[in-house]
C-alpha cells in the first residue's frame, strides 16, 4: 500500500510541476549597486546556467567595476503557472578602479564567489520573464575583499 501511495504522489507531483517553456533568455537587471546584462540557458526542467555582465556603481572605496559572473541555478515551480523559485552558486571575475585615501586611483582585479536566490515570473501570453532576486558576492582578492550583496529587478526576452 505504501508503494502505491508513493507512486501516486510522485505522479501527481510530476503533473503539477511545470517545465520551463523557453531555452534561452536575454535581458537586463538593475540592483542596489550594480546593473547589467544577463543571458540564461535552460539545461533541463530544473537546472540553468546564467551568465551576467555587471557594471558596479561607486560604493565605499570602489569607483567603478566591470564584473563577469557565471551561476549554476536550480529552478523549482512554486505558487502557480509561470512562477519559479531559483537559487544558485557560481563565481565572478572582473576589474575595478579603486581610490586610495590620498586620492590616487589604482586598478585591481575582482575574483570571488557569487550566489543568487530569487523568484521569476514568465508571462504565458508573451516571451517575457520578470525576476526579483538577491545576489550576494564574496570577493577574495586582497585589494577588494569583502561581502557585497544587492536586491535587483530583471526583465528578459525568452526564446
């Protein structure tokens, strides 16, 4: 009897789970201290790769930065049709122009770990998806060490 209930529950869960209805998406994302371009590729119903190129705004000693990141994401259908909860991990690399206290500028490399936790809504009637997420970054190079995170809104065109 237990086996029948487990098989029935798995069948119902597979019917309730909605697969991604796009393979690629490209868009923009704006957040607390950065904005950029994103490219997302769906690997399977529950996995994706997301490549981002961010322009970081002035923050503390950092004058400006350009950062590339690659995230491996897990997607879970939630709430209703079109909504996905996603989370992921990855790495980032980039370059920053820093300012010393004596007003001299110098360049520095930015390398570290990246993450994401968010919610995406894909419109049923159009190839557009909206997202709201939190992206923490942990820089590990000595010049720009530290933890940075921001909340951002995104819009993507899906194909």
